C-alpha cells in the first residue's frame, strides 16, 4: 500500500528516509493519475521492503509541489538519501517507473 505523503510529513517520510523514495503527485480529478494508480500501488507492494512508495494529493498540499516545481500531474519524483535524483512527468507504463526505482536500490 502506498504511503500518504503530505506537506507536514514530507521531511520525515521522504527526505529522512533510509530507503529510496518514489512520490506520485496526483489529484482525484486527473484521468492520467487514475490510469497509473494501479501501477503505483503494485510497485508499493512489490518494493515494500526495499523502498518507500508514496502519493501526494496536490489539491490538499501546495508547499512541496511548489518547492519541487510540480507543474503538471501526474509527476513522479524519485529521492535517494534526501536528494531528488530523477523524475517522470505524465502517464507512463509500470516498467518505466520500476526501472527508475530499481536504479536507486
């Protein structure tokens, strides 16, 4: 299951994580976001012991999306050791997200 990431817990759950982190920036009204949701959930389950996979609702959180210049959704950011190391903008196949996640392990 994906972790709910918010402006309030972002530093603790993402920047201070000892594991690589993948954060999906999404919104309920976004069709492409809904399209990739099953892939994000599947990766969260498959990598639960090795990585953190989270989702941030951009309608409920505005500080972190602004800080990382998230201008369109879905945007998926990849963090390692508290640093942004990769990103994916727009809908993509599960294999694309998995490739970027595996590179951080």
